[in-house]
C-alpha cells in the first residue's frame, strides 16, 4: 500500500520531518511517500497562505494519481484543499486536523488543542464544527511560536509546547491534547510522557487511519459531491490545472 | 464609496451580469466595480474549481487595495477565498452565500436554498453551519442546471428554477428562498413575483450589506485572525502572490 | 426612503440619542424618523418591562404604517415585539440585538457582548440562540450600570464600558464587541478607537441594514407566520389595539 | 396548595375548559384557580395577539400574588409573558408548551407537535429551541383549525386532530404527540386511546409539574434574571402596571 | 399511588436516606417504596460500576412490576439502566439526573452541577446532551468526596459541598445548582438556605415528577423503542433475567 | 498485535461471522481474537438486552487483560459497555457504531444508517449525538429483520438490506451508508458493489481503527474519567465482578 503524505508548504525540512513521523507509525506493508508542492508559501499561518497552499496540495494529488497512490494525507492543521483533493483521488484523503480530532475522541471524551499562532485558532474552530467535534473540544490554545521556529532546537519550543499542554489539561479538565501543527509532530511522545495523557499528532493519526480505510476497502464516495471535477477551460497562470477531456491527468505545472 | 464585486470565475458574461445586479441595488453614492481574475476556471461547480478560483479572488482583492476600494463582494455561492480576502482588505468583505443567508433570516424565520448542481450542496451545508444558519435553512435543492447554462435563454432555466423555488416553499414549509448561484441573479424579481415570497439573491444582498457596513463604520477586525498575512517567500508558479516586507502590494500576476 | 427607529421606552432623551445615532449612518436618501410610544416603562431592564414595551412598539409600527414608513428599527437590545411588528409592517423590521449580531459576524468570527445589567444577560443569550449566533458569541458581560445612567456624563459610564470591552477582548479572545444597550450608542466610536477592534452598535447596524434590505427589494415574508394578524375583538384596556375588518388601521390609543 | 391557571385570552369558555382540564389531574390538596385577563384578544393565533396577551397574563399574576397563589400556569401554547411572570411571582410559573415538551421527553425519546394554525409553528420551533427540545421534536404539524373552532362540536375538530396525530406518528416515526393548543385539552384521552401512544396536553402537564415543584420546595430563582422588576414610572395607558416602591402590588387595571 | 425508588447500589444506609428524601416531598396519596438490588457495587463512581448496577435496577423493576408499582425512580445520578427499565415498566420511570435537569430549567435559565468525583463528570455531560440540557448547564464541578463519605458527619461534606455550590453560582453566573449525587439529598435545604438560590436534589425532583406523570395519565410509550423486550434465551450467570414467553415475570435471582 | 473482538451476544455463529469480518481487514501482524461472553442474551434488540450484554463484554475484557490483549472491539451496534470497558483495558477500545460513524465521515459528508429493527433506532440516534455525528447522519432506517434472521440464507435478508440501502441513498441524498448491525457484516462488499457508494461495516472499521490507534501509540486516557475503577465490594450474583485490591484480575465467572 502506498500512502502519499503531502506537506502543503514548500519547506523541505518540514517535509522530511512529516515523512519520518508518518513512517514510524505506518506499519508493515505501507510505503510512505512524503512530498511537497513546487509552489506555495514557506509555511502556513494565515488564511491567505492556506488558499495558496491548497493549489500545491492539488498539484501533488494529481501527480500522485498518475503514480498509483492508494491514499493521501494533507499534512497541515488547516486541512487546506482537502475536499478538492477528494474529488481528484481514487483512494481516501485525510487531513491531519480531521484525523487528530477523530483519534482524540477515541481515547478521551474531551480534548484541547495546543497550536502555534493564535491567529490560526479561528480555522481550528471552523474545522471542529465541520467535522462534528465542537462539543468534544474544550479549548484551542496558542503558544505564539511561528511554525518554522518549532524545529529550531534553540527556540525552547518543546518546553513551551509541553507547558501549554500541561496547562490545558488542568485548566480545561480534559483527558487528551491534540497538537495543532504538523511542525510539532516530533514532540508527541515526549509531551505525552511528561504530562501523562494521550497527546495526538495528526500526521501519525492520519497516516494510520488512511491505511485503515484502505484495508477496510473504503474510499471517498464518487456519487455526487466528490465525483471528479468536470473538464473545463482554465485560462492564465493556473492553466496547467485545467481538467482535460482525456482521462490522462495533465502535468499541472511546467 | 467604491465596492468591488469580484466574480471568481473567468467568464466575462457572468461578470457583466453580476455587475448589473449589484448596480441596481447599490443606491446613491456607491460605485460598483465588477471584476474577474486573470486566471481560474470558467465556472465553479466543484471543490477543485473553488480552490483554484480562490487564488483569482485574492489577485483581485490585492489589486483593489491598490486602487482604494472600500468594500468587496465575493460573487460565487461557495464564498471562495473569503477569509483570506479579509486578511488582505482594509474594508469589509462579504460572500454572497453569507450575505444571502443573513438577509433571508431578516425577512423570514426559515428558508430553503435552490442551487445549480447537486454536487455543490455539501459546500452550501458547510457554509450554513459556518455562519450559524443551519437551523434556519430547511433544505438545499438542486436544479441540475450547469452554471453557464443559466444565462442561455433557450435553456428554460428561469422556468426550471421558478418551479424548484415554488416546490421548495411548499415541501419545506418555508417563507423565503435563497438562490444558490450568482448566475441566477437576474431571475430574482421574476421568481419572487411568481411565487409570492421573498427570493434572496446573494449579489444584491452582499452589495447592499457591504455598503451598510461601510456606512456604519465597520470593517474586518485586524486584531488576530484577520490581521494582514506575514511577509514570506513563495517559490514557483505562485511567486507573484508573495507578501513583501514593503507595504506596497506587489502586482500578483505578470 | 423613510426608516422609523422606535425607541421602545418612554424617555425622550434616549429617543433623541437613538435618532442621532441612526441619522449619522443612514446615508443619502434615507429619512430617519425617531419615535417613542405614548405608554410604557421609562427604561427596559427586565422581562416585565420588555413585555409592557412591546405594546408601545406595536403602537408606533401601526402609526408608521399609516404614515407610509418603509422600514423599522426596534431600538432596545431585547428586541421587544419584533415578531409582532413584522406581522404589522409592509416593509422590513430589524431589532438592534439582531442587527448587531449579524454585523459582528460579518467583521469577526467571534464577538462578546457588553451590556448594562447582568439580569438582562439571559435575554441576550436567548436572542443569540434564536438568531443562530450562540456559537459566535463568546460571552455576555454586564457593567451593572442602569440604562438611564449611561447618558449621565458624571457617571463614568464611558470609562466603565470601555474597560469592560477591553477586558472582554482579552479574556474571551474575541475580535469584536457588541454593545448590549441602545443607551451606549454614542460611545461606539470612542470605544473602538480605544481598544482597536470593531465595536458594534445595534442602532447603527439596524438602520443601515434596514436601508440595505429596502434597496435590495426585500421585505418580511407575508406567506404564513408573518401574515397580518386576523381581525379579532380585544375587550378592555387594550381595545384600541384590536385589528378591524377594514384595511384602514385604527388609531391604537386615544 | 393553590395553583392559578391563567388563560391568556379573554374567551370565558376556554377559561372554563382549561380549568376543568387542570382540576382533573391536580390531585389531593391542590386548589386550581382558573382565570382570564380583563383585557386582551379573544384568541391567540399571531405574534401580535401574543404580545397583547402577555400584558393580561401579568395582570393576573400580580393579582394572584396579592391573593397568595403558590404557583402559576400560563395556558397558551406560545407561553406568552412567561419570563416576565417569573419576575413577579414568588412561586414557580410554567408555560404549557414548556411543560408539555418536558413531559413528552419523559415518556418518549422523540415526539411531534400537532397544533392549530400553521402560522404558529414558528413560535413553537422557537420555544423548542429555547427549552432544549429541538432535537427531541421531529416536526410541528398544523390542522388549520382556528382556536375557537376547536370547541365547536360541529367542526369535526376531534376527528381532524386525531387524524393529524395518527399521521404524525407514522410519518415522523415518533412515540408521542404533544397537542399544540390549550383548546385541544379535552381531546387528550380520546386521541391517546385512538392512536395508542402518549398524547400530552400542556395544561395537564403544567398543572401537575407546578404542584410537583411546590412539593419539592422549588421556586424561581430570584438571584439575577428573575429578581423582581425595579420600581419605575410607566406613563400613559399602561400606567396601572407601574411597579411602585411599596411592596404592596397596585391594582393593574381600573 | 405507589412509587418505587430504586437505589442502584447495595448500601442500605443510602437506600434509607433516599427513601426519606422521597417521602418528604411525595405528597398525599403517594406511597414510596425504597429498595436496593440483591447484587451490585456498594457505590457507583465509575462506568464499570454503573454497568453492573444497571442489572440490579432491572431486577428491582421486574419485582416492582409483579408488585403493582405505578412509577419508578432510578436514584443514582448516572441514571443507570433507565432506558431498559422503561421497557419493563408499565408506568413512567425517571432518572434522578434527568429529573433534576428538568426541574432546574423550570426555575432558572441556567444551572451548574456540583457532583462527588471528577471522574463522573463525563457521564453527567453525556446525560446533559442526551436530555437536551447541554446549553442550560454552565459547568459540572466535583468536590472529590467519595459517595459513601457524604453521609459521614465527620467528613465535613456538607461544608465542602456548600462551598462548591456557592463558588459555582459566582464563577458560572448561574441562578440554580443541581446536586450530582443521591448521597447529597439530605443537604438540599441547608445549601439552598445558605446560598440563596434553588438547589435541586434529583431524588425529590424525580419523585414528585413521577407522581405528576401518573396523575396526568402519562406513561412510557410502548409503540416502538420502549416496547417490552422480546422473549429470548439468556444462558449462564444471568439466566434468571431471561424474558419468558408467559406473561408472568420470572424471579430474576435466586 | 492482538485485537480482541467481543461479540456481546451469546450466539456462536455470530461470533464466528464477526471474527471472519475482522480478520479479512486486519492486515499483516494483527492477530484477531473473536470471543463471546459466558452469559447474556442470544441477540441484542432492546435496551434491556443491551444492559445484560454489557456485563458479558466486561467479563471478556477482564479476561483479555489477563491475556495481554492490545486493543478491543465491542461488536454490537449499540456499543454496550464501551465506556466501562475503557476503564478496564490498557489499550484502546472501540465500539462498532462509533467506528462506523467515524469511517463514514472520512469518505462522505453525510451518511444514513440502515439497521435491523426500528426499536433500536433510538439508541442509534443517541450514539450519533454522543460521538458528534448527529448532523452528518441524515436518517436511520430499519429493515425490520431480527438480528439472528440476517444470516439465514432463506430470509432474503441480503436483498432486503440492499434495497433499503439503495432507497436511503436516494431519499436522503447521502453519499455513504452505515450498516447498523454486526450481523450484516458479510453483506458489505456486495451491497457497495450493487449501489455504488461506500458501505461501512462497523466490525471492519473498528478493527482497522483499533490497529491504527495501537500503531500510533494511542490508548485510552487514564487521567480521570477512564482511570481503573476503584476496588469495592460487590455482594450477590455479580460478586465475581468485584475489583479487588490486588492488581491480578479475578476470574469474573465460575
């Protein structure tokens, strides 16, 4: 089974981190393919960047379809381009926010989210509503650490995030924590050991759930909403993204 | 006051239609500026097209900011790129689905939506939840008429949409109908006359509400979520969309 | 266009304040008509007073219909008599709580309410649910300043309300504030300048939205719930409020 | 124990019917006092009439307080003036819609409402939301029988209402029915026998629950929202409703 | 009328306490029958114990049916076995959490719960959702006093619970408190006197509401969900609980 | 990895069917252990049977803990004893209704449930609310086929269930179907092939998700709600279920 984990931003170090996180949990018989778009923002911390990043996600899903990928993970906590990717892919597609919320409610009644920047909390709340987990999530807390600083060992990020997680458990009286940024994936085990409750990394959750769906024979419904998009002209800069009549996918970018 | 109405698709005839619909209701002292992106799909009937169209919306908002626009309308019923546009614009930004839902609940307790294609109903439900109108909306019905066929006088679209609206009022026991596609804007008055209940066109609603917000001195909060996106590199095809350190907006496309 | 702004209480100074607030934002071509009932409580701070005030609102709407008014604003934050007024009026009717909630969600994802007395918070929560904004509102805070003291320049009301708004933004992590009393209308601009987020006054929001609905050709549906009330005897003190068979509205009070 | 059942309309025959319905279920030691206002509409079928009727309810609660009443029932399915009555009364106050919804969920998971006129369904939905029973109620159906025709033995009302209840159980797959009008109280047992599921009359439910609250020592909280309304001038027609400084209640009407 | 109050645990002192609490409020003509199972945990503080206790509740309801009981109260705040008991009983069955939530919303808009151990709060939240009171409940607070210590006069339990109730009213801005454990029933009046708001004990509420339902002629619907369970073999330890073809209930335990 | 799939009823053929369904999807390295209780009803079609079955589930989880099981599946669509099992198990525990709902929303926006008997629909709705999927589920439909008849090849069950699934997709406009009974597990692939949308069997979903949680290092939080139940006496028939002070689990039944 081949699972493509798409890092929606264009920072190689984050793609590598995400790939490692996914491979650790994938299990026997699952090949993880960690990729990033050829275009898009270096990190995603605003709605504007998320809109640009969605284009890159779609590029990598179209390429993945040509390469025979079985399932996809969209590895940014805003789940950019998720529904559009479902229209393109034959197999299942999971966002890491989506998967993390599902996993958290399987191991605890209520959880809190600890994320990077406070300005992303609105999107997190929107996704909680969208997926049905608004009541299960007690609060969304921000560390105010930019995404790309998370990996800097001199930033003290691990300590800050751990403290924020511990504080959330006490203040919100929750039994689990969801990490609200793919850049925190490497911290998961250490934070869980430190604070004694399940800590959910969306990359791990989405990768194992995607493999689970494939094993259970489940793929996105192609009946109506998620049927392939209709062929149609796309003038201008994004012309490479036009869906053509032939079934062969065009290469989306030069 | 200058309001820019952005048609997110690249079909000139629809931009013209939307502009006419907006100008009819704008009122004294309001200049309506109807524009379309230089790139993007010819119409928007899938999540994939919506993701591409969001890029075009952002292009036109950035150009609008350089031109001193006071408020924006995103004139596609999926409200593509709405939150991202709010980060870019100094004045308010409204989506036509958003505005139509608000307006409908001001003139009726419950409404139904009549839209173009059934595959877009999922997005409509998502937006109803997002804006708080899930309980106020009884149902979303589709005519299964493609967006660009709506303007074809030989398509019988007006008759089909009118019949669908009338059926919705009876079947759902609602007191108003929201038209779920900017391409239906020209039908509004005739359908309302025919079926005897308020029929809400999002282009008209969004244009007059945008002017109302400007008059009331209200603009999108810049405190946290909708603060301007941070400057950041964007490699590749979308490089023109990078936010630069200087306050002057770059021209997004060549 | 003629908009009647009804102050539901019987204090002339508040009617004047509300009229000024409405006229500032009404825009070209809109005549604002600020009125108050001939009977009812001097201010509205309880459910009991709200019930009495609803009668006065209906009196002024019936008189407004005879005078050819195009739209109405009910200018008390409990929106007293709103649904009943919709049955009487040909044009749209907006409550100031209703309009303020709509406006706040157009410029911010979440908001808090700062109101006069804590005992009115229950009604505010009820209206948030009624209009679909329960999730968008983080909290309702009270200053414990009686309504009629708000205008007393020696009361320190502006400072107290400003401090409460600032505290709400921080404590609730919201990006906008709704002022929960028509008596605070004159404070809006100064508080917004002081705390740096949109501050929504319902009188301004309702006045501009009412004009927007008229321009968009929208009026309350007369299909079922909001059809004119049936003619019927009303014995006793309220006899002047009986609906008569003739279409000419009776003068409701001597 | 003395329970005052207030018929909010001014039709004596309905007051008598409501009194009989309450007395049948009140149980030993409970005196039922069925009253009606001195002013107000002959029946309540619109928001406008409900607003007028609320004044009459408050009149009768003030008189009841002077007479030492232990608990009140507001016997119209729109629950007019309920929150205001709670501010005036020392003991508990229940609306018949409120009580019927509570009772229905104690004997079935889901129920439907069968009411008089379709135009009242909006208010029923609002109350279902207000009290927390929106999910428990499958649908609100109308018989389109005016309130005062319900008691006319030649109207066929019993047969129509029975048929509507039976249809609701099948169509909505519910296990109980709530009758949405005090005028249907006399039908309850016969409909339940005919269709084989619990049929809930709000007058019976509210009367027995009010007695239950008194026996359990529970009365409306006077802490904040439902504290007595503050003394305040009321000029004009409604002057008799002013709350005076002295604790003795004024006679509300001449 | 005969009401059986079932203590789901096997501690005699608690059964006696619950019986006394019920008898104080039952009113004239109501015989209270306080019982406990022949098997099950000594107290209920976990989901595991609740699952075991449900079996004991069903034993006592089957015996009650043989003895002609008119209505039942399940007197543990987790409402164990409630839906199953409804299938067995001819008359109504109420849980004490259920009844307490209903009662609290009849005397206040919002309430908080003060319970024994924090680990039971999850179940309380689940029941609040189940019955429709999630929005009406501000918070669930725990005293961390084990159930059986509540009755120990040297434990200081009354003082701790009173302090927790007072703190909840202030912190949550609620107008009533629900006691989250049958073991607190004896404290109700004293806490209410001390903190000045209604304090709701579920045993009292359920007993008086159960009598009210019987007086109103209401019993659990036997149409579908709560019809008697079908006869079926039960091998092994629980064999005494098999439903037999004959209408006579088997004695469930030796 | 060892996953114990617990059939909560005592019918061997169903345990075998469930075991086969789980093994087909488990994947490399996962050992599936299909078991059933020593006591409990032959099938589960009522709340009463579910309450009895919960005891059997707990028996098998306690035995599984002694045997070193890594994760559990509770294989009845009412998820009996699920929360209690979480308190006993070191690894994750999933119910098949729970898992099926999660899976369905990963491959479609909305789904319907097709179940065995209509009387079980109430429990399905309760679980949909409990897990956050009430809005995602359009409807619950019953075939009125008893659980044990599902496997009888002469019953026409496959044809009936297929027809019900097809009808649900059209009537409810949903893109996926959840099978509401473990006894339908063998039908999954054939129904999906016949109707062309994803059909979700909870046994498959729960088995692969349980393995996914183990791979991702996630287990039920032991912080508060799901901590091990406290040691406590259990007199009488269920005495074998008492939790003893020593860490070694007692054999629950003779």
